[in-house]
C-alpha cells in the first residue's frame, strides 16, 4: 500500500506543500528543479510583464514536447507492430512449408 508523505517545494520563490507517494517524491523534486531552472532561463531570455507570462510559455513548451514525444512513441509503436507482423508472416509461411 502506498503511503503519501507531505513534502515542501519552492517554485519561482513560492513555497508549495503537497502529498506524494515515496515512489513519486524523487520525480516530483526533480521536476521542481527543472521547472525552477527553466523559469530562470526564460526570465533571462525573454521579455515578460509578470510571472504569468513565463509560466504560460513554459506550459506551452512542456505540452508541445509532450505531444511530440507521444507522436514519436505512436509512430515507433506502429513501426514495431508492422515489423512484427512481417516477421510473423514469414514464420507462418516457413512453418507451412515444413
């Protein structure tokens, strides 16, 4: 049974408390670090009026990356399925000749 623990993260200088499972803690902390680094990079690279602009740009980049990765995964899954079907056809053909 997963037990949740309360952790404290600081994102863009603001503290956040959240409950996460022990298995998720490392991933959530790493995500927080990456987010903070990205906020710093964006704030140094782009003009913005307030933090909301930075968060919107980071969210857009994250969603676009997620969609790209999902598309790549889908393509690779279809490619793998096609190759496996080809191998299956060859094996069936070979077995039928025996």
